């Protein structure tokens, strides 16, 4: 299996609660497949560039809707609790709150999605936390709630590693003062950390340590950070499977997927024949045929009783066609006499009113509204065309691109936001890049600066968001 090839050392893994939940999910899917009654689930028009790790390339099964309905009705007692899907979401189970006392435990409360914390003693009604929890024994055989840490005077502070970034400093920015030799760390990710620390019921002394080498640049990749001797890492770090083998992540504080930025192509025509664009060639030919048909019908109905349609043959033909075309702007001077011709003209005038209004609206849109479209809509198109793709320096995106089939020679590392703009402007033909792939939060910063030149496409791959560890 590909997973075993990627992680050959993972031979004996002890399942946690997430592993049990994964087991229940696969078990539920198997029950749904049995209920549908098909032994083979086919995926028509599968992508030629499908990889085992590229789940976004997987097409929709022809039995997808039946599987969804069967899965929604699946209920059973699983390893991780009751499995019950309501409106597409797995319902939360009831959690038991226990007090760990040495090698023994004591049940003190239950948590349910509907009522929150409730007492394990269902015979009594509790309205406060003391009644719900009862007596809790804290470390040190104390029944008093700990007040927190005192500000240490002789102990080391918490060492927090911070990735050093040259570009996209809106998330993490490290500024050094050469006069005082102090380091200031700012940015969105740092603000999130400070906000979380303020909510703690105790003091948390810490210091930020830039992850840099002797030359003042980042000492490695984001994956290398997990091997360093830091107590924690704060920054724009994405939750990844290979990183979670060595560190514990916090809950994600923002969503972030993998997308790509490509140049915008303006489809607005600049030539002199733009007045022909509002209508298709088929509609133009149909309208012309109706002009001729209406002219003929009116001549047949009027030339015997209406002197305006009499005279030499050339005059009759000219008058009939002029009358048919002039109805488009309601400027004809000839009058129809017969009721049949009047009925024909009422229908024709109504049709021409609709056609002219539609033509005017479409022509105005072509002349005023920008027809902006991405030059590339799928990553597979870049792979098929052999285009060069850029990615953020020290980012995990490089591994995703290689896993999707991109060769190292078709990948280019982008450090600064300005570098991405220059490379995209040049394009693959001039040694630049055709697309810039990265996390969607960083790409949104890029788009905010160059919104008139580029557009974001995606997401092309799912991630679990930003988190500290």
C-alpha cells in the first residue's frame, strides 16, 4: 500500500479516539454499500493524473446519491460511541468527565450536546458547578482549586520557536533592533497566540526565539521545526500528518486549504466587429431570414390593395424590404391596409422589440464589463502542458505537487510576494511561472495586493488549517 511505502516505520500504532472514529466511519460506509447492493462502485471519466493522495481528483460515483442516503440512515453503537448522522453531520456523543487520582479514577460529571455539564447522579437536580462536579481531588492531594503559577524569578521561560519569513509577513514578522539588540515578533498568528494566553487563568512566561541560522535566514523548512528543541512553535504552521507524529497541535484557529493564483485573461474584444458579438451567427441568419419572409408576406397581402406597394418590380421589392427593416426602429412611412398584414406586423414588432432590447443589453455588457477569466482552471492542465509552477519557500506545498506528478525541474521556489508577481508576469515562456500554488490565506494576501492582475482558483487540496504546537 502507498501509505506503508510513505511511512515504512509505522508498523505498530496504537489507536486513539480519532482512530476509533475512523474505524466507525469505514464501518458505516461498508454498511451503506451493502444496503445499496452494488459490489462494484465505478467512477466514470477518472482523471489520467489521479494519485492515491490526490482525493480531489476522484470523480463522482454514479451511485453517490444512493450512498449518501444510505449513510444518512446508518445508526449503530461504534467503538467511539453512537454513530448517527443527522443532516450530513455526525452527532456528538456524551462525554464522561473523570477525576484521575493516581492509578484510580472517579466519575464526576457528564457532558451532552443538549444540556452541557450534568451530574452523574440523575436523581438530583443541579444548577451550579459545585453541585455538578462534587468534590474534586487535585494534584498534591488537595481539594482546593489551584490558583495558577506564580511569576517565576529563577526559572526558564517557555521557549517558543517562530518561523523566520521574508515574504507574507502579515502572518509572522520578526523585526530586530540593531541598537538595543532586541527582537520584536508581530503578525496575525502572534496576535492569536497572545489573545489565547490572556484567557489562561495563570501566568505563562514565554519568549519568542526566531528559527534562524548564523546567516540570518530560516534554518530549515516548517517540517524541520518539529525536530528542534523548542517548547512550542507559534506561526503560520499547517496541521500535517507527518508533523503530528512528533508534536501535538492545538485546535486550528483558522481554515486554510491549498489553492493557486493564475493570471487573469480579459476576454473583452477590442476589434471593430464587436457589434456582431451580442448575437450568435445562427441568430443573425435567422433574423435575416425573417426580415425577408416578413417583406414577402406583407407584399403578398398589400400590393393589390395598397398603392404604396405598387409600381415597377424594383420599386415593389425595395419598398417591401425597406418596410420590413424599418420596423426595427419604428420609422416606416408606409401604412398597411389589410387586417391580415396588420396582425403579421403586430407579431413582428413584438419580436423585434425583444431582439433589439437583448442586443442592446449584451452590447453594453461587452463594452463596459470586464470579461475576466483565469488562464488556467485546473492543476492537471499545468501538469499536462509541462508548465512551471511556483510555491512558497519552505512550504509543504512542494510535497503535494510532487505527489501529484510534478517534476522537480518544473517547480520554482518563491520567497517574496513581489517575486511571485514578477514570475507570473513573465510566464513559463520567458522563464517565469504559470501559477503560484500555496495556502489560501497567503494567496488571499497576494490577491489583495495584485487584485487587478490575478485570480485565485481552488482549493485544489484540503488541509486542517493553521495551529500552534
